[in-house]
C-alpha cells in the first residue's frame, strides 16, 4: 500500500471511530425533563420513577433527569420547547395543552367527567387514543396519562355555595380561553396568570382566588392566603407524560419499548400516590383552619356551562363527536 493510500485509510478509520464515539455521546446525552411541581409531589414522584427506569433499563446508555419547580420555564413556554426539541420530555396538564391540541381541549369543558374513575375509564380507552393522536400531531409523543385530581375554587373572602357567590371576584385560571369563559359564566372575572405568581397575588389582593386540587393548594402554600375552599370539582383534568416526538422516533424499537414500559409503571405509581396524598392534604388544610365546604347541589353550576358547550361545538365541529364519545363512555 503506498503512502497516500495508507494515510487515507487511516484517516477514514479515524473519522469512523470518531463518528462512532460522537454517536455514543449524542445517544447518552441528558434528557431534560420539565416539571412545574416541587419534590415530593405525586407528579414529581412519577416522573422521577420514569427517569430511574430509563437510566437503569438502558444501563446508563440513556439518561433522563427531572428539573422541578418550573426552573426551565413556565408551562406554555415549556410546551413549545418540548415540541421544538429545546427540552426533551415533560409532564403537562391537558388544560394549557388544549391551546394547541384541539382534541385535548375537549377535556377542559367543565364537568365533562363525572368523577376520577370515569376519567380513567375514558383516558385509558379508545377516546384516550384519539386524544393521544392529536397530541402526537402537535409534535409531542404521549407516553402515559397522570392524575391531577378534581379542581375546585378557593378564595380569600367567603365560601362559594352557588354561582352567585362568585359575582365580581377575580380568579386566577390557567392559560385557556375555556377557563375564562367558565369563570365569566359563573359571574366572576378570570385572570390567566403563571402559577408561580398566584401566592403573592392572593396575598396582595391582586386576585381574590384561584382553582386547583388539594395537593396543589397545599404544596403551593395557597391555603395560607386563601382560607375558603369550595368543592365544586368543576374540572377533572388528566395530565400527560410526553416527550419530543422526533427524539422518540429516533429511538430503536427496544428503546421505545423501554420508554413506554417505564412511562406506564410511572403512571401506576403516580396515580396511587395521588390518591393517597390528596386525602392527606385535605386533612392538612382543614387542620390549618381552612373552611372547606362541600357543594351538594352542583346542578346550578353545571347549567351555567351549557352556553360554553354550545359555543365550543359550534366553533369546533370536528370535536363535537369526541364530546359525545366522552359522555357516552361514562354511561
């Protein structure tokens, strides 16, 4: 072999080895996972389980890490970052996700789910698959559905027993026009606001209240500022563990299976933890002096939502059948 050929061969070999090493580095890079919640929260526990199973199941070849407390940005920004690949995976509430996924927006219709068991039945069945397809079309690969409990209103002024009690009060809502319509239909004023700003806004009187589940109400400290919790359970919103679709599509079949199995195991843990923590947090806030009132007759609240359903189906005719499918699956 002449000197030129020998040098060329060595160069090609070195490049091939370098490419192989770079591929290994690229494959092993950290998958950054966005999470709005603090350590110890049921969602955080589920996400950490997912990351643990990915890391162990791949013998460290794949590495997933959870970043808590929204340190990687607010939820609307994080949704876009995961879609674009700036972040790798996350756990999102279907409420804000509904702004870009029409199918996901259907579950934001107030009182569309009767209870938690009904929501599980719907999301784990054919309707859930249809919603998953919509999420996938938006550039996110849905892996498993998590719980976020039933959301109710809380405020700094008084118990809410009937819609008229909300008249004139300002309530923080997540970024979704359906929630603005919901509060308006009940006589209140809706203020979309980042989650991290709610506590201070309650303390300063910028808003009178907000709406959320027991674990969020407790872990955020909102119960310290807003002592009236009225159990409307107007929203039972699923959440989704998902990852950037291009990243998921780049995985081998074996790694895809690893990811999906890890997601399902994490969802089982998260749901079980949620049920336990929700009951514990209810007792905690009651013990702190929060006045919790159960609303025995929700019919007036549900009746006030009828115009919202009608408007939604007029503006989203493609989703009208999905609304009916969700309702039919609960009969």
